[in-house]
C-alpha cells in the first residue's frame, strides 16, 4: 500500500456561518458523539469551554459525552475539571500524572471514547463549538471531517511557522490537508479500528492523516472560525515542542511504510504490535538545543542521504526553507515573550506608584 495515494478531499465553495448551524435543522446528526478536550495549564479557559460544550452540544447530538484530558497541568486545571465532572453528569476527566504531550493526551481521550463519532478541539476557547453541527452533517458521507481556519488569529511568528510546517509535512508525508494542525476534527469511530497513534507530541494530526491516506479513507474539509486566545499561553511555539515534532517526523514516514490492510488500530491494538512500533526508530538526530533548529534540519537532510532504505526524508530545498521559517518563528516567540514581561513589569510599577501615592495622601490627611 503506497502513501502516495491522496486523501480524498472535497472543499465547499461557500462557508456556512456558525449562527446558521443552530438556526436550521441538522439533517444528518450523529447517533452519539464523544467530545475530547486535551488541556494543559488552561485554568483560565477550561470552565468556560466545558460549560459552553454542555450547553451547545445537546442541541444537535442528544447522546454525547465530554472527555477532558488534564495533561499533567501545573495550575488548577485538574481541580477545575474534577469540579466540572461533579456538576455535569456528561463530563468525564482523565488525568496524566505528568505532562506527556498533546498527542498522548489526545490518544488517552480517544481510548476512553464510547460513541459513534469522535470530535476533538483545544481547550483554549479559540473555536466556536456551534460549528460542530456543520461537521456532523458530513459524517454519514465521509470518514473524517476536518476543519480549517478560514482566518487564523495568531501572532505573526506563529502564522509563519504554521506555513512552513504545513509545507514540510505535505512534502514528507504526501498529505494534502489544507490545515493539518487545526484542532477541530470529527472522526467516525471505525477510523481508529485501523489508525494507530504513537506520536506523543504535535505530530499526532499528521500521523493520523498519513495513515488515513494509506487506507483510502475519505476526508471532507470545511472552513471554521478561529478567535484570538484570551487567556493563558500557547505551547505550539515552544522550542521543546518544535524539537519533539521534528524528532517524530524523522522516523514517521519509514514506520508508515509498514502499514498493512489488516493493521490493528487504536481500538484493536495488541501488545505485540505496540512493541514493534515502539522499537522502530528513524535516523539519529542530535538532541535539541535552543535555536538549534538549523543544525537539526541539516542533520535530517544528511541522514536521508545515508538511510538504508534510500528514503529521501527531506529534500535540500525544503530543509533549508523549513529551517529558516522555524528559526524566524523561534526568534519572534522569544521577542514576544520579552515584550510581555516588560509590559507586565511596567504595569506593576505603575500600579505600585499609584498605591504608594494614595497611601501618602492618606497619611497627610
């Protein structure tokens, strides 16, 4: 089976607004729906997101469950999730003792899912849950319904990184998904009878879609709304997260070459197959260091030339382009973080000066 077979994609010519999703009758609603929210340090967002889900989802999926995966959060996210589970009978919580990564959190949520359609999105409140109805309308005709951000509201360096990353993933894994990492996707349950998840980090979406392509699964792509993050800090531009994604990408395509029609997926995976996947590895790449992405990309390109299977992992042009994009993005992320710290410090100084002045006025009285 060749990975070159493309995912069947059918993009709409006209976008359907979120307000229309609930103002009309949804013709093909899933019999039951599992909603998964991976969460890491989202104490400022998680309650509002889950409460919105409990209010909105029943309008088009009467049988549903909400699974929140607390991925080793260091703030009050886990505590808030437990409170929500007590308040809402349809909410279930999975706790990771330590932070294991986005892919690991998503996998834990899918493994706990019980219903016909599995939907996942982020816990940061950047998506409109009313638009889930539009995705569900297509689940009778397609195996996967994937949202893409019609207008992405992220800082410039993250937009640049996403552009370079999409080019890289499309070239290496030969997928044609418009917005591979958009966290707004619905899957028929049977998808995970064949598709496995081994990526612990940001490569999880690419891994799922590369396997789906190999199995000839059908995909419908739909535009969805995307809003600025109001609270908390994103982790997608973290140097460690980026480095982990590249490490996973290096060995993924070679591993995907072993796919067979009778592969056991996430819901049917046995211990023998799990061990065989775990023992597979790609070419050695040096450990990541801050701003060491250029070195990493060069190492990947060199490793591709000496690969035993003659597998070209990264053509020179793509490697250099991606290295430039990731480096610029990392610099932008550090600059933005520095500006944020300066703004917080200045605000604290001004507030302290105001309080000190008020105190002096009280003493003079």
